[in-house]
């Protein structure tokens, strides 16, 4: 699974590949985002066999407009609860 953060203008800000539960998985089953300044970001999650999605359930395949999603606020040293994803299975080819 890949998690990506995009700035308000849609440019990439951060990404990571989560393997086996996720190297970015915290003890409280959340994700820790590092190396980005506090601010508003669009979050996209993609996994093989599933439809990639922006935060709040907006489908977003390769090349989509990430600014069509709902931005999330990232704060320094704070937890931002409720930023959850449920990915739908990809349609059969």
C-alpha cells in the first residue's frame, strides 16, 4: 500500500510504501507522517487490487486531480483522528 500527501496546489509533498501493516504504522494503529511542515494536505492511498482513493472516499487513480479530495490538517506533534480509508476492490479487467 502507498500513502501520499499532496500540497494545496496538488504538488507531491510526501509518500511512503506501507508493508506488512506499515512501517509508518504507530502503536495506536495510525500513521505517522514525518518530514512535512504543518499545514493542509490532500491524502491519497493506493493498494494493488483496489481502487486508489483520496481522503473521504473520493476515487483517485493515476493522474487524477488530487485537489478534488477533502484536505486534512497536519499539525506538529499532534494526532489527527478520523483520517481513515476504506478501499474498494478494483473491477475485474
